[in-house]
C-alpha cells in the first residue's frame, strides 16, 4: 500500500535495457523511485536480465523480427500491485500495472512505445483506437501513460 503523496515515478527511453540494468537499479534505489516506466527496451523473450531484490520487472517484448521496441515497468515490491491483462493494441506497444493506495484508490500506470517511422495512415487508423482502449477501460481509475510517443510533428 502507498500513501499517494510518497510515490516517485520515472520514465526512461533506455535504448536497450540489458546493458544498463545495473545502472538503472542503482538509480532507482538511490533516488527512491517506486515505479519506472521503460520504453525501447530492445528485449526479446530469449534475453534475460538480472533481477533486483527490491523490484518486480514486468516486460512486454517485441515479438516481430524488427530491432528495437519493447516496454517494461519496474515496481517496488513494497507496493501492492498487479500486472494488467494485455490490451491487444494494434499500434502501441503497452504494458500496465495497477497499484492499490492506502485510501482505497486504484492507480494505473502504463508504459508505452509507438514505433518511429509509423505511416500516418497507421496512426490515423490505430492510434485513436488504442488510446481509447486505455481511457475507456480505466476511466474509473486514476491512470498515467508514460512513454515514447515518437511525436515529432511540429503541431504536437
């Protein structure tokens, strides 16, 4: 359980997690981070990363053969939490957790990645539907979406 005023969050686009995992764990413990949303992990299912006794690591690895992508959430094992079911997104790589606070509130966190170089027709067709899956399903919770949206257009 958490006190809502004591939650420390981190988002990091790590550009390959495996060689940086020990540096990340050091940063998390040194800075009292409770939840870390990581994008572009570059992990595949056969790649193992070292565990940490104070954190649970949940990952959604890219399953196609393209390099890059992948998301993860690291959460302090002092927090009561659960991994959310896969939302089966068409465009967005996404993983989510639910945290239970002392006052009974449920806080939901998503780590997302939208692949760069995505064609505008794919964004138009899938982005709104994917975001709607998150916002409609969890509208009764406080939720946070952290990640790399690859939002490079000047109007954004």
